C-alpha cells in the first residue's frame, strides 16, 4: 500500500474558514468533499439539522462500520488558512483537528469502496467544536441506528484512546448589596462570595493526576462600574469527569459549597461518557492492524478532551476506535500534523478494512 493522502484536497479544505456556526462556509467545505465523492462515483447526500449541514457517503443499507469526522474548526489567525509545509510538518488551522485526519479517512474510504468494500459509511458533521448536539448526537438517534462499530480519527496522536473524560459545565450566580467602592463595609460583595464558592468547588473536585477528574474556572463576570461594589456575579466552571460513578459526589460538593457561600448553580449540560474496552474483538483487530502497518504495538491513553465518540457510546453502545495522527497545537496558532503519520493512518484503516473486518 503506497497510497499518499490528497494534500491538494487538504489545502482546499484548510483555506475554507468553516467555523462551527458559519453554516455557509461549512457547506462550502462539504461541497469540496462532494466533488471528490462524485469523481469516484460514490453515493452521498448532504442534509441539515437546525441549519447545521452534514454529509453522509456510502450505502446505508450495506454499511455496518462508520467513519465519523467533522469539518468545523475553531477561529484562527489569517496565516493559518493557507497550508505551509516544513519538512514533514503540515501547518494550518484544522490540519490536526481534524481536516488532515478527515482527508486520510476519506482517502481510505474511497480506496476501500473502489475495492468493493461497501460495509463502510462516511459521515462528516459541522458542529463538533461546539458540542456536537446538532450533528452526531442527532444522527446517533436516527441515521446511525444500524451501525455496529465506528472509527473516529479525532485525537492528537497515534495512540488508541480508551477513555475520554466527560465534560460537565455549570453556571453559578451570586447576589449581594451594592455600595460605593470607597465604603465596602456598607455593601455585600457578590464577587467575593462567588469567587470563594468557585475556589472551594474546584479545590475539592480537582484530583492529583492529569488522568483523573479536573475542574477549572472558565468564566467570571461581575459589576458594572469600577468604583462600585458589585451586587451580582456570574461564573462558569468546566469539569472533566473520569468515572461516571463520581457524578453524584461532585454534585454534592457543588450543592454544599453553593449553600455555604450563598450562591446558586445550574447545569449547562449533562456529562456523557466514552470508554473503549480493549478486550473487545473490534478494538483488538485495530491494534493488530496498527502493529502490522507501523511495525510496533499501539499505546493506549486517557484523554482529557471529549469528542463525538461519547454520543455513539451513549446511544448505540458500540465499540469505537478513537485515534488520529501525530501532531500538536490543536486550537493554537501553531497547529501542525505530520504528513507521514497521516499516510500511516490511511494505510492502517485500509489494512484493517481489507484484512480484519
């Protein structure tokens, strides 16, 4: 297998500023993928859910294995929308998260289709970076119901992801009594109350390892004048939960500290978990394919970030391979992916599809 990924296609996709909520640009990027599918005579359709476009390619009646990708990106600086290649490193917005791995998966899908392998379905959504609720969450309850397993090339390395922490976001508010900033003793500072509450919650939830549950203060707003004690304040906390059994204890911590500090809180979302069972037949076969192509055993890891894998895991209870290519800097100004690693990803998918499933 001497295939190389389509670098020209990647350049075209990177040049499109397909931010999650820019439906026109996301659709434009999907149209580029559509042309590639047309040239290989692969059936597909583009549809929308709440104005978010998505593309599905393949034969839904024959498919049992899903390649799941997303075309949306986070904002970037102007220079990132033109690919630069230095040695083996490809630089640009989304080259790692996840237009580069998307191109690798698309090339693999097309080659497998050409070889008569029709059991694969390719889906590309456009809202993963803002939660995935209009893309994969919707599709996992509708179109994906017959899918038995999935490959999601959405991570930051070649390791096999066995756990992704569940994101759990909460909003807290505090009320006080305003007064002039020169006489703070006459008021009740809502910002003090809320900051104390947040600090205690975070201190009690945070664990002592990067592989365990974490929490951080992500937003804080209070007051409307520089010389006035604020009578209201709002904050959000971003919690990443390792184990589902921790949820009850975390809520108790939030309840107790909110009561003690005179604050109120509410959920922004529900934690949805993903876990890959390494003793699953499908997962074992991927590990064998990786070793055959790369000449080394695959390593496993726990990932702090979440992906759309959690919706498939939660709704369909299917085995899911989450992996990607070597790279760094997702969501930063220096995002890059290794070209040869993308080729290895593509080769592994093809070997896996032809030999093992």
